[in-house]
């Protein structure tokens, strides 16, 4: 089919497009600013067209010739009157789809009982469905509740609240029941809806296998993330406005997004009609597994995940995820420039640990090793397999080699006792005839104790890590002046 996707720059659309491409469809991405799609891995496989659902004259050319159109647009957080904007946008799209000859619209909306005095957010989701269905083009509306996936606004709120606060006084909405669903399952349902054969409008309710309260979801997250069980005391006095301000304080979610989301948590969002599961045969993913998958997507520190070296803010673990997704990642970034070749600089930092030590302040590293042993860790006792050569999975004191590009890059993952996850990484870059050394110390805190650990040690980072980078560079220069040049070993060791 030829398929139009609105919201391709967003969370759901950015994950749906590559799946549709894999199914062999021709994809047209509608975006107000198509330039936002230029860094996606699938950009050259789609047609990107500038179109705005609030400007109906831009929709016709974009939809012309399309068999199906996915409507994945939502204005929440971008405007105070998002409900009016969403309703107008949906009406524009329905008319444009009719004129363009689109055969079906597939829309992802929200669960919620119409008789339950729906929040503005959920009420708007239902209104959009009705506006799309007001025209003659058949609409398949898929209604979901809390979507669990790295980068989803619901998951990120769950993540930050649970990780940052070991104990909390919460609004009564934490007792409201919901039926969370894995992002993987949502995408499977959306793709499966392309098989829809009904001639008129259809509506499917989708959810995971469990119905839980929000506080039960927090306990599930804490268990999956290896955190102690959270102590939660619900109280009836916190209004949605106060709750959203509180969420804005302990999470990076914008208040404009948090407030309507919090307001919606007063409504039960559970599946009453299991037609979708019977119709499409998609086995629901348990919540624990959905959380584990979401966390796995945030664990890789490869270049593709685009961690920000210059900030201590969270990162994007997946293409199209919001800028505040991915969990907190603290970074200490150091650079040093030297006249040595990249191979010499690589030799210098790949010798770290063992008898060579850590290029200064070795007494502090020995003390850290003793503390680790006291708390049941391995300390510095493991040393190194070889004083100069490394391979993947080698141990270096209380580190393990988890990434390497011989001659250019080395990454060590900490195996010491920590309230979080830590990495040390070095890489080289040739610039203006000299070699630039990049050194990053990453730390992903686990709960409040992890954040306190980072900030306690922060005053010492400049001395320890700054000195380390400078000493690595100077050692490389000394070798460069006296050692014969040889290419780095291809497989990481000779």
C-alpha cells in the first residue's frame, strides 16, 4: 500500500514508520518541518512532505494517492487550548482524506468510559475519533491506556517518580486502575489494522494482560529496575495542578504535558471489549517484561543512541523519543590535546588499571577498591590479563571491557558496588594536525541514593578525571617521541 503517516517525527510515528517500511509499503511522512526527519536511519526510504493538520490546504497534496493514513497527532503540551486545536485538526484531516480518495484512516486514541466524566486529555482523544469519523472515509480507532516503552511520556513519568523518590506522599489517583500496554504491542496492533476489511468505522480497545493501580505499577518498575520497594502514602488533598507542579519538580516532563496527563489519571482506563485480541491474535506482553524491554533500550552507550556528552540531562534511547526520555545520565566530559598519533593515545589509555594505575590519585582509587571490598565487591584484586593488550570482556580491576575499536576507542563498565551504573570511555579524534582525546565518565543513578552519590563526588571529578585525561595525553606524547610506529592490532590484541 501507499501509506501516509502523520506525526512521523513523534514517539509513536517514529517507531511505526520503520515497521511499515519492513512490511514493504510505500510511506509518505507528513510533518510541519520535514527537516526533523533528516537524521533518521530510514529517511531515504520515505517521501517526506511539509504538511500541517491545522492548515487544510497543505494536506491534499500530501494525501493524494494514499490508500491508508495513520493519524498520530496530538497537541497536548504545545498549546493551552489543545482540545480545540485537536478537534479542528481532525476535522481538517477527515475532509482532506475524503477529497484525496484515502480508503481508511487509522487513529490511535485513548481508553476511558464516556460516562466517567473524562479528563480534558481523554475527552479530547475521544473527540478526535468522532471528528475523524464524521466524514465518509472509514476510520479504525485503536484505544490504548498507559503505553510502556522507553520514551513514552507515561513510562518516563513512572520511571522518574519511582527512581527519584523512595518514599512519597501522593494524590489519590495512584489508586486508580489502568491497563498498561507495551509499545511493541501497540505497534503490532496498528500494523495489523491495515488488514481491516470492515466497510464502516471500527473501534478496538487494546491493553496488556494486567489491570493494576498506578502505585502497583510503581512497585513493578522498582522491582524490574532493582530498586527497593517504594513507600507510598496516598492523600486526597493534592489537586491536579499541585500534582503536576510536583511532577515537574522531580521529573523532566514539561508541566504542560504533566498536568493534563495527571488529570487523566483520575479516570479508569481498562479494556471492556476484547474484540481486538480475538480479531488479531496478538499475545499481550506482561508489564514486567515491557518495563525490562524499555530499560534495555536505555542501557546501550553506543554512538547510535546519541548520548549528550555536554550535559547531565537524560538522553534519547531510540529514534523519535522525546528529548527528556531515557532516564538521567550524568556525564563528566574531559578533553586533552597532544602531538601524538591516535595509536599512541589509544596505547596510553588502554594500559589503564593494573600495575599502571589510573594516571594519578592512585591512593584514591586504592581507597575506592577497599571500600568496594568492604561492601562485598571485587575491589582492585582482579588486575589485568595483560599489562597492555585488551580484548572484549576482559576485566580491569573492578571494570570490564564492554566496547572497543582498536586504535580509537575503549569503554569500561563498572562492576564495583554502586547505587547505579557507571562507565569510563575514551576515544580519539584527529583535529588540526593534532590528536584530541575525549574522556567521558558516565553514571546512571539508581534512585535517590545514586543521585546523592554523584553529587557527593562531583567536587573531586575535576581533579581526578581532569588529571587522568592530561596524564594520558602526556604519556602518549612521550611514547610518540621514542617508540617506533606500528599499526594497532586488528582484533584488539597481538
